[in-house]
């Protein structure tokens, strides 16, 4: 079996399905960043931290365990984005310091997932929001050697409900698509938006729990 990469790299994986999956999560949560102090926990190359800053965040802290990865992209960061090495299970921040904590494609790699969730709750303000994702163990292909535990949707809901008064699950999945576009839209790429008149319809009906990834707000 081919080796499964542990970290998403937007340069070497550009145009692949994995890029669409990662960008979709950050595009989904980006509207919540406006005017907020944001922690991007497990930010990797901080592509998501940049998207959150562009969405109007007051300040974005990108934290990752790999100082080398952060150093490689630090000079590319826009104003308002700070990169810091650290461990998501022992966050180096005071209680209630952030209004939004984002943690995508990280928690399934951890040895102590409950401790990370405790830390996210601790550093959030009283009205703060956690956005977190996990592959759905019931659907996600087994055998990733970098994953310690993948939550099912119900498991993720239970873990979050033990710490937060409000929990909402949403479903991220992959579908085959077909589109009819004019030349200007057909030639767009690099995560560029299509115009507002573009209509999207869905053929396949899916049940909750059949998603490849579960994303949650708490």
C-alpha cells in the first residue's frame, strides 16, 4: 500500500481532491471569523490561517507542533496572522483568550483527544465557538497509520456535549459533479468563486451518518 501523507501540503497537492476537502472546511467556517480573535489549532502551513484573516478576523494565531513548518511559511503571512509552535493538548494561552478556535484534520492524530477538547474549551471566551472536524470512522477508509482514533458522528457529538451547551453537526462529503459554464467561469481556478447566478442542484440523497467527514460547531 502506498504511504499515506500525514500533512496536507497545498503546493504539492494542488488540484487534488484532498485540497478541495481542506479548503471547503475553512471556507465553511470563515464567515464566523470576522471581528474575532481566532486560534487555528494545528495550522500546518497556515493556508487556513490566511483564509481566516482574509475573512476579517481581528487576529489569527496559527499554532502547530512543527516549528520547521511554521518557519518555512512565516514570511508569507499577511498582517494579523501570528505563527507559534505548540501542542494542542497543552495550549500556551490564558483562559478565555480566543473567540473562535478552529481545529481541522488534527484531532484524529492525537493520543489524548479529550485533553485537546478540554484545552479548546479553556481558551475560548464565554461566547466563543469551537469548529472541529474528524473523519467518520464508519465511512472513512481504514488503515491510515497516522490516525489514532476517528470519531463517529455520535461519538464526536457526545464528546462536545460534555463540554459545551450547544453542539451542531454538519456533514462533509464528496460527490461527482458536472457543470455548464461560460468561458470566463470555465477558465477560473485557484479556489476562485463563481458568479452568484451559478445554480447548484443535488441528485443523490444521503442520510446523516453517511458522510466521509463530520464537522461540528460547539
